[in-house]
């Protein structure tokens, strides 16, 4: 086990993810944790994460002393390096300029952490994000790497197996940063590297059983990868204590509702309540154009329906959700941390304060591709596992402006044609997410010999590794032209098709 002590960095979860990729089991504990928890985890080594605070200020978090009393390897990253150096007798200075983004690390000396990876005298691209820097080292430490903004960018005390880096090895912009972390965990801490998704599955099942006891759980099923994996995982843990509730809000894609009922109620035989509340949702959304208001209405109404269903199930105390890690950080409010709310994801930010159910969220630590692997591990069909993400608020956030049954019907058809073309061209698995958007704009066209005046359909397709950043997919012009023609011919109500080439940032993947 590698224990990660979290000082609140946005990228702490990436450390865990990199280690999981290297086959290493990790646990993350907040820096305020009881020292007993650190001891009980019996880690082979500890990583101190980055964080938004300044070590140079009083009353900012420190690593619990036990970290340095356990005589095991420690790696400090960014804030973690700074607090480690200060706590062991060094000094941290506030910087006059921030170093942010790509930087060059000069490896000035050999060190066990770089062994077989970065030789003395070579330079490497790393990713920095700091204001303060270490200015004097504790006894026993030496500098092994420096950058323009950080004279002590990498430090080591090999006799105690203590290492510190100012840069972030966990982000992809640090070249070979993943290898550096796996070198620390495998070679320096002696972890075996044999951990896998099978072990994650076993541990998650254990944790679900402990959390839930003999209470009943309801799980919101959407037909997407996340809620499907959540449902099958929980069903494996507690069997028929789980009831799935499929709320058909009328904002689903073509054929989606039928598919969910067939797979879960039929194939998996998971108790499934199918509530068709599309009329209620459409009524509540009628005339609403503001994206945040749409999300709040949908999120609130969802929970209301769940609560109703839960009350009908004797002993239901928990609501299971397929919340992923990126959902969690994108929804953290400005009050809670340094992040700002970009969108209120309905499965996190939209929950009302008076919700009667406790949450079970077994995927909360995972990224999308890891959830897919867990799904494969659980034996879910590949067509489901490799499905593109679909947002909780559904087609509502793909119709800018107000939503009507007519617009929904047009969008469903256009989206189905678009995805059919993508599948036929064999491109589905190269794309993170592809969908049609119906714009509230009508333009003039000519069909046959007549004038037409119909809606514009925008096509979106992006590549991404976790949904947090994305690039527009580079279709051939020929593909786009063919698809546009087919949509305009097949879908009544659309006479113009455009392609969205915006990346994220500055755009987001969805249009609302
Ligand atoms: P954005 O549009 O923020 O989307 O770039 C990033 C990813 O999140 C999905 N998304 C959502 N998923 N509930 C969800 O479950 C939501 O409210 C929601 N909003 C966006 C989006 O489809 C993309 O995959």
C-alpha cells in the first residue's frame, strides 16, 4: 500500500490513478486525519500531495509527525515537498514570481528516485504550479535537480528514503512522471505491482457491504456506463437488497429506455422500477432556457422521484450513484475550495440539502476509463462498457433555449443518424463522445423547388482521456458532408448542419 496524504490539490486523485496503473494499491487520507489511521494503513511508503496553501504562512496544514516516525519512504510533491523540508528543519520562502506550467528540470546529480530513468546532466519537461519554494534543506538532504524558478526542484535524503519534487509527476505534461511514481512505489517502497481491477472490485464490494449492512439501496439507472457499473457492482455485493429505479425523464436518446429495461430487468434480473415521468419533466422545463436552471430542475425532480420510490421500499436508506472523480471536482463550489462551479452536474451539485437518503458512490475515486475496465471485470457487455458518456440531464442540455416535444423528436432522429454514420465508418471507439445539438435558430434553405425554413443541427465529436480537457475530432470533410446530407434528407425539421470545432477549454463538451 502507498498512502497518499492529501493537502487539497486538484490533482491528488491523479497520483492515485498513476499508481493504480502501475498495479499499486493506494489509499488517500486527508492531512487532518488521525495519526492512528496512518499507522493502521500499514503503508510501504507515503506520498505527500500538493495543495493550495502556503507553507510560509502560519496555520497552514502540516504532515502528521507520525509520517516521519514510521521509518518508511516518503515522497513530497509540491506543497508536500515544501512542508516536508520545513518540518525536518529546512526553510521555505514565498516566491516573488509564480512558476506555472511547463518547465525544464535539470538533473544535477544521480539519485535513487531517478535511477534508470533520468541520468545526471539531462533535462526533462516537467509541470510546475507553485509560488513558494524550498530555500534551505534539512540535514541529510541534497539537491538532485533544479529549474529556473525552483533551485531545489528535486531533493533527496537517500539514507532515510526521503524524496521531494517541486513539480507534479502525476500530470501527463510531466514526461515520464508516471514512471517516476512507479519507481518510487515499486523499487523504493517495495510494492509488488500486482494489484488490479479484480482487487478493486473485491475491495469495493467489501466496502459496500460494510457501509450498507442489511439496509436496502436504490440506484438510479440511466443506461450509461457509470450507473450500469454501479448497479452491477452493488448487486454483486448485496443482491436483492438493491432495487434499481430507472427514471425516464423523456430526455433520452432514441430507443434508450427500451434498452435499459431489457438489459437490467431482463438479462441481469435486477429488481427494476421503471417510472415514466416524462410529462412531469417536460411541464417543469416548459419555457425554461437558462442552462443552470434546467440542470437544477432536472436534478431536483430526479431526487424527488427517487425519494418517492425509496419510501415505497421498506428499509431503503441509501441512494447509489455512479459519481466519478471528475464530476466531484468540477462541482466543488468556490466556497469549498479553490475551484469554481462550471456546471452543476445533476448527480453531485443538484442534490437538495434535505435529501432523506445517504449516498453510496463506489466509483467516486475512479476516472472514466477505469470504470470501463471495472465494467469489463464485472462481465458487462462490451457495447455497454464502451458506450460514450451521456449526461444526466440528457437531451435537455443539447437543446439550447426552451425544450418542446417537437424539438426533442427532431434531435433524437438527427442524433441517431449521426451515430449510425459514425459506427458505420468504424470511428465510434476512436471518439470520446459524439452527439447532435439542436440550435434554436431557423435558417432558409431550398429543398426540391421549394423554400424551407427549418432548424440548424450542430454536430459535436471530441477526443479526451477523462472529459476534463477535449479536442474536436477531425472527421474527413467527406464524412461530414455525407452525414449532413443524410440528416437533412431523413430528419424533418432540419435543413442545415454545422460542425463544432471548439476544444475544451475554452469550450465545454456539452453546449450547456
Ligand atoms: P462538459 O460539458 O462539462 O462535460 O465539458 C464533461 C463531461 O461530463 C458530462 N456531463 C455530465 N454528466 N451529469 C452527468 O452525469 C451532468 O449534469 C453532466 N454535464 C456534463 C458530459 O457529457 C461530458 O462527458
